[in-house]
């Protein structure tokens, strides 16, 4: 009798370790474990939060869509192009602090951190670009170096602290505001389809640029052509700077400055009382009409 009790106890221990089933030795399946998980959705942003972030993205556009350097045409207007670009960058960097100053930091999650991070980085680069932009007598080669350095700095420009992209990734409310804010959307692709060149009509004065000496002509021009217009308009030089992608770029210099104007098919501009019309822009050539405005 004692032997049977000992055997029965041993059997119970083994079954407890190995898991014994019913008759036939089949183990009973373990009861399924029920697990449930729920994620509470982030609350939607208020209208004021969307507006706040929209203004912030507009103010800090230089971080995501900086001004692009002009093409280096290496002509009489190149220095002007480079100077204008440096001023445009300087203005874009100044805009960060000027426009974020109107935002109330505590109206947006971690708003103060965002403002400080972006204004700090923009101010540091802006001080250098302001110095470049104020060098009015700098030579063309010096300006070219400044633009190259500024372009590299803009490509590497990052906030000095909290990045909006990181905040969007970690905060659902901010992510929703970012989707709704118009100025936070990705900038349009700069790669645009160039305008197809058109067949050029016969110019009334052909390629005779001298016909423009009285201020009224319609001529066929090529890049770098100099158009002799009357001195009464105040120009010391009128040049066709470039023709390509459906655009004719016209440059004009005066004793005190210079100006340029891009013209597409059928478009006109008025410079110091002189009207210039792109009758048609072809591949490397264009028909331009000059007349009193």
C-alpha cells in the first residue's frame, strides 16, 4: 500500500513538470492569452495653433526653401546679379527673427524652443551675409566667392536646437497642424519643364540692329547682342544677356545702375520709358520689338 502511494505521488510530480493530458497522454492545449492594446489619438490642433505654425513656417522658409544663386553669365550685369542675391539671402535670414517676434510662444507646444532654435541659427549666418551684402564696392570675383560660401552655408543650415521635423514626429497634435498649415507644405519642385522654343516669325528689320537707333524696331537677336537705343532713355548699354528655355533675358545699364528683365513669348517690359516685347523666343534666337512706351 505505501509503495502504491509513493508511485502515485511521483506520477503527479512528473505530470506537473511535463504536462499530462487526458486519457492517451495528450497534453491539454494552453489557454490562449488575451492581450488588448489601444492608442489614444492625439487631440486635433486648434485653429490658432494651425495659424501659429503656418506663420512660423513662413518666417523660417529660408531653412527649407532658400534663395537660389543666379546663373553666372559673366557679363556686365553679373556683379549686380550677385549683389542682389546676397541681399535676398540677407532679407530671408532677417525675416526669421522679424516675423517670429509676432508669435506668442506659449500658444504652441514647445513654441519658445522652436523660436529660439531657428532665430539663433539664422542670426549667426545672417551676421556674416549682412557683411557680404554691404560690401558695395566688392569686385566681381569677391562677390562670386561670397555667393559660393553663402550657398554652402544655406545648404547646411539647421536650427540650433529643437527641429520642427523632430517635433512633428513625436507630437501628434503638431503633426496634424503641420499637415493643415499651408506654408509648412513642401516647396514646389524647382525642376520645371522649360518652355518649348517656337518658330520665329520674320522680324520687320531682320537682323539689322542699327534700325533700333531711333527707338522703334523689330529685330532678330542672339545672346550677347547689343541693341543701340537712343540716349534719351538714359541707357549706356542694352544687351541680350541670354536666350534659352523659352526666355530672353534683357539687361540695361544706366550711369547710376542696371536692370534686367526676363521675357517669355509675347511678354513685355518697360524700362525708363522704352517698351521691349518678346515677339517670339526660339532656340538661341528671339524676335524683339522696341518702341516708346
